[in-house]
RNA sequence: GGGCGGUUAGCUCAGUUGGUUAGAGCGUCUGAUUUACAUUCAGAAGGUCGGGGGUUCGAGUCCUCCACCGCCCACCA
């Protein structure tokens, strides 16, 4: 066998084949109006990314789709690329700097960004190389990066367009602030940690009550003995709880639930802020939890996310009481005694002061989740900060409609609801980030115009000593939004213009990905041809971050959806159901799996583990099945090649073969097993094609596995061995058929297991030293034609007969095994008795197969030709009785077996009888079901009779 | 608190529109090697389909309640 070792070794083929494909240009697609496009855009992995199982799954699925469509004749384009991943990438580079003892501030912005670019050039392609090892057939010539020139233009373009339409505005927002690093942090960078803290109750005097006249007055109230708000009709205090007493200096209201009977009367009245004597309105809001604490909450809009929202809704004052470094601010709203104190010092001092003035209620130990800086572990401070926003509601409308009208379909369907629910409650999108790596906003401020107004000075170094009242959605004439840096300020003519310090959220470039990669905002021919793309393959985690926003951007910029179908795959988990993560140490590294078992094994196993939309539980053993499958194919092909090396095989793929010029596959002279395997192949083609169309990847993989392993290898190959040893004609037919079936199967399997199928396919052509290769045949399975169903080859009769045959073989094998007949000993005579003449004829004709497959001699009789033998054992397979005279093997076991079988049959017959005698059933069940039962009853009855007779005969001895 | 998913053999999971003896792979046990493949082949054992109730002639499948596991979103004053 030329060229094929007894074992498939992925390392010998993968790299070589991938290079072949890439060199041949099979991955590349150009706009071509004579063919239909099929387009996928890759979810761009982070440049900092290292291939993990999630990537492996995600890209395997995309590659399966794209390879399948390519073979089906579509002009298939898979656009790859990477995401600049703002914060993640900045962090990586900052860590490198840290090891040199430097901070990014030491370099300055420009040098730092330069440094990140350097890093990107050097390491940013790691993930690309890894995707190639997965076999991904992306059009690498079109690879894009979210910060390359064209994509940056796209970002600027949409920003300006949104701004001009009034959909981008500047407003205040609560962010996570690290007072030590003096930087804003995303939620991901400020992970919440369970922290032991204290919950302080503070009593705020109510105005219009004696206790509210001023500090000190409260001392006269006997507040210790009772909960004033709960029991007194005119309480002196309203009591609230907080974990951060220092924020009370920024309180501007007190909130209660509108339906809370305890406080209903107080809504609309005022309380006084202890120690400060600021007048606080008491407001009602449904977001207040009546059951928490006292049910009343102090509202600090500048220092708490919920309070911020309350502040916006109820039009409250926003008072920022801290500085950038976490000290109390120096402005007038903060009493002099606390100005400049560290926030925690201030907390202690306040507690002491409140206690002294008798404003303090109980203090409880309290465990809660507090955000900490991922880098320095400092407790983060929620803080008010000016940010840029996109107004989402108008953008969401067409995106909601598209999904409702089915222009974009989710599979599994259930994500539709999740998507719609989120979209219908969409919040404005904060798009500015206080980091250096990313797209700068096309926004400039004139230093002259904005002097002393705290506008041009945002970003890192902002110091909000004043109490800014957020002005959402108010266009600001001092802001200049334009593509290029303006020469002069349009209002004052000044030339001192500074660009906004912030960069845009990473997703602000990714949401343009489906069209920015095709050339938008330029009018590229590719755009008209490849857009909208077809299927988006992604994980559920980014439906909101990415998928929904792409749909909105697609409609906004292109007026069309970015894709027509969204396939959401599951999350890859370890065998105990935990997410794979480094910190848990439960990672299975796809690259290690590739090294150990091969890429095809990895892909096969991932795909078979993917029940639609379900999470995937992986353990390393599962990859063994994939490796074994590849090896099985390898050896089956090895065997087939050994049969055709005489160069006589002339089967070629349908594409090259005019149907008249080859030996017809449809012929009466074909054996039943031949007809059967051909029929099974057609059904497999049907099933695999349909399954891939519906994204049922595991179904496609299972169908191929069952067909190739069980139908082809276990049965047909064994039968072929017999047929190959018969006449020359039979040998030729069988060899042809083997090649035909295998070749088509390889094409079907190619999208899932690209490497082993390509290698074997090429050998199949070359196996006869090149004689099988027509001059014009494709050199690669990648571009071979997808198999088509030949309905003429679907042969129900052959399928039925062959099932019968398998069952007979099974019955004989089973009996032999149970009776421990040694394997080298043929079962002397097997009598196959059937009243059905066509089955009798078939079995008689294929006795040779039975003899080999069931290690037996066989004879076929009509029932009347048979006399019950005392030393025989019987199995009845549907309408064939398998009678095995036992000779020396007869023992009690055989009798027990019969006995057991009779009991089972009796029970089953009784069940069927009961059903048939039930008038409800016969009246109401459909006729075919009733008929089916009657037939079953008939068969059972006959079988039982014969078994009983055998048994009686045996027992009479 | 809101939403979603899951519960079928020892393990991991299939199970089409309800149709009558519930399947596969792995694992276990028994047997097989002058073999395409031991990364193999043949055979066996193993399940009251999470629990209760309902609809139906008929429920793993549909409805309802409950339990447990997991995920997402919000909140944690």
C-alpha cells in the first residue's frame, strides 16, 4: 500500500495540506456576479488572545459552514481579523512596562501608544497562527484589524453621522474610579469581592418637627427606645442605612417606596442632612426595596449608580464630595471639618461625630460585594464623570423589527426572546473610555472658549471640585466634531484646539465589523456583493455587546441587516459544568489536543459534543473518539486502496463523469449489500446536507460516524471481502463501489474533518499511481463538488432485506456467544426457515456471506420442510426462524433461553391483545396504528406458537 | 427579584410532528489476533426517562405544580 502507514499521523499531513490550500488560493474569494456569495465574518478575537476551547468551537463551526458552502458551489468568503481590545491590550503592555519599572505615564501618551503598536506587530498574530492550526479556511488576504486605517475611518464616519443626527451626546455617568491608580475602570476591571463591612443606620431629622430644628435638638428625643418612623404618627426622624457614611455629605434626597405605608405621609416633605443641615426632599421611587433596612434610603447621586439614576429621574442635585485621590473635596458643600480628609478617615470621624450628636442608630456587621481595582486591590469609588453616549432607542427600532419580522433568525430560537427583551429595554450606551489604546474621539475643544468651564479637560486629570449638574443630550457649542483636526475654532477663531482625551469603547469599532471589513464607508464593490453576510456564529455572552449592536449599526449605515442568521453555540465547560478558566485550572488547551490527537479529532469531538445551543462538557477522553474515527477512516481507505492498485478502478466523482460513460451504479446484477450500501449513502447525503443547513452539526457528525463506521466498515467492508474473492466481475464491481462510496463519504465529512479527508481523498486519486486522476479533476477535496442525492439509488427493498440479513447474522452470533461456541469452530448447520419466498431466495443467494460473517454453514428451508429437532436452539428474527442444531453444545442454558423467550412473547402478546380489545383504542386511534397492532399481534402469535412447540418438544425428552 | 436551560443506563448525551419492547458513545464483563484498523472485532449486562398531578385510546415527548443543578440580567442603600 503506497504511502499509507498503518496509523493516521496528523502531524505528517496537517501543516503540509494547509500550506497547499493556502498556496492554491482556495481560501480567497473575489466578488463574482455570476455566482451566489456566502459570507461569514469572524468574531474578531482579541489581539491579546490565545486560542482556547471557546475559539476552537466557534471557529470550527464557521469553518464547517464555509467549507460546506464552498463545496456546494457558493462563492464562499470567510473574513478574518483581530480586535484591538482596548483595555486588555493596554494592560498587557502596561505589565511589560511594569517589569521595566515604568508606568505608562512615564512614557507619555504618544510613546505609549507607539509601544502598543510595536507589541501588536510582534505578538498580535499569535491567535491567527493558532486559527490556522485549526484548519480555518479564512481568506487571510482580507484579514483586518479594528484599528487599521479603513476601519478607523469607519469609526470616525459613524461617530460623526450619529453626532450630526443628534444620537451622540455628552453627559454624566457613574463610573468605577480607582483613587490609587486615578483611573476609571470598567466593570470587568473592578471585580466585586465579598467584603466584611458595617451597615450604619443614620437618623435624619424631619423638617417641621421639633427634632429638626437643628443639631443638638435631636438629643431630647428618646430615639433609643423606639423606631420613630414606624410607631410615631409624626416621627422626628427618618432613619436610613449606609455602608459608606462619608458619602452622606453628597446626599441630596431621601427615597422610599411609593407604596410603603410607613412613609407615605412623608413623601414630598423634607429632611435635614445631619451635621450639614442640607435640606433633602423625600421622594418616592419603585426601585426602592421596602424590605431592606428601614425601607428608606439616602440618595447620593454623584456617588452611587442607583442614586445616580434616581437623581436623573427626580431632577436632584449632584454633589461630588471627593477628589481624584479619594480625599474629601474642598468645596463649600463639604463642611470645613472634613475637607481634605481621606475618605476612610472621614468615615471614622463622621461616625464619631454622628454618635456624639445622637444621629447614629445601630451599627451591624455586614458582608457585601465591593468592587476592587483589579490591579491594586484598592476599593473602588463610584464617581460621577463626564462621558459620551449613544442614544440607543432610535437605533434599536429597526433592529427589533428585523428580528420580529424574521429577517434575522436566531438559532436556537429561544435567544430571540432574550434579544428582544433586552432591546426593548435598551439603555443608552456609554462609549467613552479613559484609556490610551483605542480610537480617539473626533472631538476637539477650543481652549480659549472653554477656559474655566471644565470642559476641555476631561479624561485622566479631571478634577471635579464643583458639583456638576449633568446635562444629558444638550448640544454643546464649544465642542467641535469633525473628521480632521480643525485649524481654528469656529466660534472664536482661536487655534489652541485640543482633542478629547478619551478613546472609544472597543465595541464601537466591532459593531461595524460586517461592513467595515468590506470597505465601508468607501463604496466598495465587495460591499454590494458580499453584504449582508449570511450566518453569524457566536457565543451567548456577547449577544448584547456585539450581536445586537451590529444589527443596529447595519441598519443605520447600510439600511440592511448585517446577517440573516445568528447561530448561538454553547459555552465550553469542564466535565463538572464549570466554565473553563485559568484560575480554576480546568483548562483543556486545544493546541495540546491538536498535538496529541490531531486537529480533526479536536473538531470532530467539539462538534459531536454540541447539542444545539447546549453547553458543552468536555473531558480529555472524549477526544480519543475523534482520533479513533480518523484512524478508522484511514485504515478503511488503506484497505480500499489495496483493492484498486491494479489500476482497474475507474470510478470518478459525479462532476467529471458523464452518466453514460461509467459502469452504471443502478443494475439488477448488483448484490443486495451493494444496493443497500448505495441506498444508505444516499440517505446519509440527505441527512448530512439537511443537518448542516440547519446548523445541527452534531447530527451531521453522528450520521457520518454511524454510516462510515458501522455501515461501511463493520458490514459492507466485511461483505466486500467475500465479494472481492468471487468472480472477476464481482471483484471489479465491488472495488468500484468501495471507491465510490468512500470518495463520496470523504467529501461529506470534509467540512468537519478537513485534514484526514483531504489526505485520503488525494490518495484515492493517486492510489492507482495516478490512473484515477482525470486531467481536469480538482486537486483538492476542498473544491470538489458536494455530493448530491441520486434518488434512483434509494432502495427500500434492499434496505429491508439487508436489515433482515443483519438480524439473522446477529441471532446466530448471539447464540454462538451465549453457548460459548469456540470462534474457530463453525456452527455446523444453521437452518433459516421462512415462508417469505423473496427472503428465502435472498438468504439462499447470500449464504457465502452468512458463512463468513456468522461463522456458520447455512441452509434455507420452507417451514414445511423442517421437523422440530430436540437438540436445536431457535431464534426468530421477524419472519425468519434461525434454527441452530446444537450437537455437542446443547445444555440447560439453551432451554432456559427458550423458556425466557416464550415468557417475554406471552407478556408482549398479552399487552397487544389488551390494547386491541380496548374499544377506546380501536375507536379513537388512527387506522394505521390499529392495523399495525393487528399485524404485530399476528406475528407475535405465530412466533409464540412455534417457540412453544419447540419448547414442548425439548421438554418431552 | 426577573428570565432561560437542564434532570433519560455507572459517566457524557441523542430521542423528529405524542404511537405502543427507550438508543448511542465511553466505562464494566465475556470471548476473539497468521488482521484494513487492538486507536480493532463479536457478544452481554445495565433504565419504573428527577417527583406529584393532569390532558389523551396512548406521554420520555404536551400542560401544571414541586425539587435539585446550572446560566444570564438586575439589585446588594
